[in-house]
C-alpha cells in the first residue's frame, strides 16, 4: 500500500503518511483515504475534550500544591497538554478542506 495512517502517540490519533503526491493517487484511492481521514478527523474534538479534562484536573492540583518543584512539574504537564490540543486543532482545521472534498 502506498499510503497509511500511523498512530501518533503524542496526539493520540492516526496521521496520514503518503508515499506519493495526492494527485498521483487514483480517484478511488483518494476517496478511500478521505473516508478514513474523515473518521479520524471526527474523533479529534473528543480527544481534545479528554485532554481538557486532564488539564482541569492538573490545574486543580496546582492550585493546592505547595511544593515548588511539583508546581513546576504540573505547569510543564499542563503546557504540554495545551500544546497537544493546539496541534490537534491545527490538524482538524488544516485538513478541513480535504474533508470537504468528500461532500463534493
């Protein structure tokens, strides 16, 4: 197969990995890819919501934390989760135009 979706541990979703340019794929393969991507893309808001729950828990823990080192660790973890959310939104929005092709 000349394309695949590879699971990204950090983001918690599969991302497309193409071996050739989009225009080199047949219409049938493009449609197959788009349908797979639409399923993955549809899961992104739920993934973001799960991460937001984790951020809220860590922020609550941070509010009660008196140990400076632990506070720094929590801040770092919150920052990383926020970065993941940002990257997920980028994937969601960047590929929206591709997903729109399914409906054309």
